[in-house]
């Protein structure tokens, strides 16, 4: 059978099974699983475990952040890592209705980021098993803490990445539906400024004003951005001082850092570590650093993208190589040199907001893309 006819066959499977997929998705979305609520995470992990059981060798690991699920399924050719997270940013009870269909869209907490995409993996596996089609060696990793920086699951992601030839990430595509090959690196810094308190009315000259010091540091930090290169530094939280008539003896600034390249991230890091106070008697402390290194495109990741794009075209849609300022767990796999393709999840919009939704009619084609891409990764891209 020519590859295009086979792709359309695959699409047909997902169109026929869309109601069953949607039932699974509804169940998973209705189990609210915010990153910091262990009960919800536990219920979601148990549900996932039940669904994935029988599709491979399933192992669970308990971490501080919740359960990490790893599934191995033997195939032929390269090893492909499939990555998804099941935590969401929405506190339990914050949505009045957990599932709402309206005008071709389905709304729900975490549906777009990224429960719909996570279940693409489940259904792609079901398709591969039921159709008997050839597939690569697969490892699926489902994690509970992506939305809070993947602190506990990072070692599992990196461990799995070390054994993988390719990594596929089921985060949503860009707003226009493009798969993602380039993500900014993300970091944060907490700059703590220590000054000295004094009575503002009696002897202000004896104080060292930490807020004044912090202010001039912030202006230096702003100037270290390189907007042309897309390197940004956002001093987005500031705290300090005690009361109006006391010279502020302490202030702190939380700075968000993003850069397209490791070179830029490292430049900024050196700059931040080199900051010096200007007021005599002031002292600085710095916490934080680069959390997710940039996911930079490589010839190998672009070849992987082109393979996926070819499949997408057979299925009737197109994609450009997308880039976004947000990070994902794909940043970790790319940083280890694994060709990584992200944005293979569901089309939609409104991530992290009450308007979060997926586009119903785009679900089956995107699932078909993942499943079909897997069958073609039995050879090297
Ligand atoms: Zn996400």
C-alpha cells in the first residue's frame, strides 16, 4: 500500500474511535490534577496506570512530586521516547464545569496543556497493537510536575533520554498548528539585597537602603537583555522594606530569564553572578540559575521535523518548524543531544487560563500524525 493510502487508513481508525477517545479524555480531565495537590495527582496516576496496563511493561516510581510512570514496549529499530505530563496549573474546584463542548471546542482544566496530547500516546499505542503495524522500541514517560519546573521528574526524563534515539513531546503545537523545534531556555534568579535599617527621621544617613540598591540593580539587569537575540530578563516580583519610617534593610527581586541559545543563557548567567552592590555596606546574595536549557534545532531534529511534516501533508495539513518562548521537558532531552520534536499534542488555545480548550475536529488528524510517525521511525529519520 502506498504510504499516503496507509496514512489515510490510520486517520480513519482515529476518526472511528474518536468517541471512545473523548470518553477517556473526559474521565482524565474530570480527575483534577494540579501540580501541588497530591490526592488528585494520585488518582490521575492510578487511572493512567489502568489504561496503559497491557500495552507494555509498566513501572511506577514514587517521587516527592508524585508518581512517575514509565512504560516500555519492544519494537524494532531506533528507541523513541514519548513524553507527557499529567499535572495542570488549575487548582481543584476552580472550574465550575470540568467538561464543556461548545462550537467545535472542548473546554476543561488541563485539556489542552496537556491531557489531550497525553492520551494521543495511549491511543497511538492501542492503534499500533490492534493493527499489528511495525513500530520502534518505545518508552513512554508520564510525569507529575512539569508545570512547576519538573524538579522531581527531571532525572527520569534525562535517564530515559540517554537511551533514546528520538524524543517526541506531546505538548500542544503553536497557535497556528506548527510543530515545535525551537524553545527558549528558561531560568530564574532570586536576588537578595541586604542593607541596614535606621530611623528615617532621626539618622537616615546611618542606614543602607536595600530598595534603592535593588532599584539600581534592576536597571542594570534590564540593560543586560538582548532583545534582538530574544534574550529577556523580567524582574517580575519585588519585595522589601518594613515600614514607612525605617530605612529598608532588605529587598528581593525575582527575575525571569529566557534565551534562544545556550551561549546567551550563559552570558546572562555570568552577568548575574557578577553583579556588585553600589552602596557601601550593601550585600548581595543570588539564588537560582538556568532551569531548562534552550531546545535548539539541530540537523537531526530538523530531519525528524521534515519526516513528521511529510506525514502531516499526507493527512491533509501542513506545519512549519515552530519556535516558542516557553520551555517544556523537551528542553531536557534536546540538551542531551537527542533529536527532539515537540508540539505533537492537540490543537487549541488558552493554556493556563479559564479559556483553555482543544479543537475537536483536529484531534483525529493529530493522533494519526503521531501514530503514523511512529511507524515510520522504525528506520532512521
Ligand atoms: Zn504542558
